[in-house]
C-alpha cells in the first residue's frame, strides 16, 4: 500500500496515518470516505474483544464510522495544520 493519508477520529479528536492501496476516488462529485476504504484501513486499527474495529488509540472507543479524512476535518477548521501531530487533540467544536 503506497498511498498515505491522515484520518481524524470524531470520538477522541486525534489523528493517525493509514496506508491505502489507492487514492480515494470521487464519483459523481461525491468523495469516498474512510468507511468506503475500510478494507484497507480496518487491519491497521485495533479490534476489541467483541471483534469490533476500533480507533487506533487504546483509550478511544471510536469505530470506523467515526473516522474522517484529515482534509475533510481541515475544511471545518481552517486553522488546523496541513499535517497533524499524532496524539494531538483537534477539537471539532471549541
């Protein structure tokens, strides 16, 4: 997997980088989300005791539907850096 992308977790509001097999596509003006590329992303995340895929961070109970592309988060916060710092909290609502 040669494409690297940052994802932001809406639960813990932190980022981590994932590897993808391809760039997310845009079809009919709608961009693919991390959920659409879950087959690439899920193996890079944690799995809890029940088998549910969870956020990268051990203290977060976020799941695949909570993940956003960092670029989409940045669309909501123009002060966010181009590349996030892993482990840093980037709040959605101040």
